[in-house]
C-alpha cells in the first residue's frame, strides 16, 4: 500500500545526518539550496524538538518542490501533470476501513490526555517574524454533521501548547462551512490533523470540488487504490488515514477565538495576526520511528503543491468550453497562483479574450493571464517574456477585469478588490508574422557534448 515511506524508499531523498534545529535552520538549508537553483527533497535524520532537545523524529521537506518529481508520481512528463491529475481524480475509490487496529501502522503508538506533548515534535519555525512554530503539512479532516462526508484541507496550525493548536480556516472554505454547521448546532467540531503521507494524498487534499465530494475518495483515484482508514482513538465516529505518519486528534470549540499569526504566506508577505480558531488536542497517534513532514511555505514546496491542482481546475474549465489548449502553466514567479500562461490553438480572433475571462472567473487567485500561440513554451518563462516583448501591443491586447475576486492576502487588494487582467499576444488569424530563427533539428539531434569535451 502507498505511503510516505514507500515514496521515500523509491525516490531516495538527499540525507542530512547532523543534528538540525527546526527553528530557522531547516528553512535556511532549503533556501540556500534554492538560491543555487536546486530543489531536492531533503530528509533530516536528526532534529531538535521545539524545546531544543533531541527529537526521536526525522524531518522530510521539499517533497513537492520539483515538478519533475510530481510527474514521476503519475508516470507522465512535467508538462502533463495537470492533465493526468484531472484524469486520475475522476477515477475515485471509496476508502477501505480496516477492521483491526493492528493493521493500522499509525496506531503503533497512542498518547491521550496529558500524555500528549506536541512540544516534543520537531515543528518548524520558518520565518523571522512568524508567531512561532507552525505545522504547515497538517491536513485537517472534518466530517460534515449533515452528510457524513469528510473534507480534507491543508491548513496552517500554530503551536500554542502541548495540547493546543491555533487553526486558520479560510473563510468560506469547505472546512469553515462544515465548522459553521457544528457551531449552529452548539457543538464542538471533532477534528483530526494528518502529518505525513504519500504525496498523492496531499495532492488530493488540494482538490477543488463541491462540498458533497470527499477528498478521501479523490486520494484513492490519485493513489490508484483505496485509501486505508482506521477509527480515531479519541473522537468516535471519525476515521483517519491508517498509513499516516502522525495524527493529532481533538475538537474545535464552537465559541472561542484567539490571536493567531503573523505568518509568512504564499505571497512572500506576512499575513497579520488575526482572531482564529483553536484545536484542543485529545490524542496523538504515530507510527514507529515517525517522520515529520514539513512543507516549506511560500517556496516551491508550497507553491507547486497548490499550483498543479489549480492548473487542473483551469484546464477543466477551458475544456468544458471546448478550447484547444495546448498547454497551461502557473509559474513559480507568480507563486503558482497569480500568473497564468496559456498556449492556445485559437479558432477565431476573439477566443483569447474569452479564455482570459474564463480563467479569471474560474479562480479568484489569478491576477494576470497571458494567452499565446502554441509555438511558445509556457513552461519556459524566458520564452514567454520574449513573446510578450516581441508580440504585444498593450493598447490593443490588454484587457482589464474589474469584477469581484482577488486573494484577500494579496497586498495590492483595495477594499477587498484586486484589479486583474489579461494579455492576448496571439497573432491575428490570416496575417503573416515573422518567422522564428532556429538551428536545423537534424544536426542538433546528433550532438553529444562528450564528443566535444563539453
């Protein structure tokens, strides 16, 4: 069965043997690699806990920092990841509930009540002005009290004590909607937080569907087999992934908010302190020799995880309109959310404007859309900028979209509104355009650098 350990055994991450501090040192290692243009998955074999004492846990990070690594999950090219995600997400599997606790690796060790010591985990402090250590890989599971459908979402969690976490839920998001149902009933919301699982599980938790769709079933489609579940230890009626590394169980009080943040978010800016929910922890489950998974927030590990799923959502919307999209990219320069590049085999000259409108209406996050001809590689940002520089007529090709939308964390937002727009740099149909220079393919295909001592 698929889990994080099987994935690590297959991928063989870079290993760091020396003891590391989760307070700034782990992020510093990852950022120093990033500045060299390197994005390896890194397994820290020894780490301190949040008290500064040696932890029993290893830490893995940068799992999602490479598009090629995610392509390997699906056996496709990096340009095909979003299309393959879309295909697999449609082939869902109902989760399989294990009958015996002994079958669930996550139940190898159980801690309840005062036995729980979250401070003993190597929870990372990422940025200079973060409010403290944050769990960035926590998948928050809530069961809808009306339908019984479980929703999963990756949400930031601030360590506030050995049995207390600050929880930021995006207003209007599915988990927030489910919590509001519990609040209307005057009940605390049972919750589980999953830390560490196969990358396909995490990609499934980013799925953007309807409230009555379960990300756990989507996970089965991406994994190619049913996700295994086991009953929670302290929250009756809630099931948790049996092959997770760590599961934190508890309740979200229906009538309590307290300060949470600041925290460095996807845009490379701090989100301010705000009144947020909390999780009062009742139990902690973990595997033997558990691995703590961290997502290096506001870097590629964070951006690509969200971006690939958003790409699939945009492709689905454009396919519904029968658009002949050759490729679509959300580049890291736009945090994999703010810029969208579309290579379109257009059928009529007004079609690129319609594509821009569809993209901006499908996702409130996208700020700028550039639609270009298929000869431009949308995954090569240097080529995209060259095409903009040599093909765009700003007064004719740019369209401004002033409707509602935009991300609340966008620092350019004014009164909750972000101005967005699109650029159509496709050549007019039927008009001649300059021919691109190129080295002949035949001699190029015969070149071996070794023969030239290069």
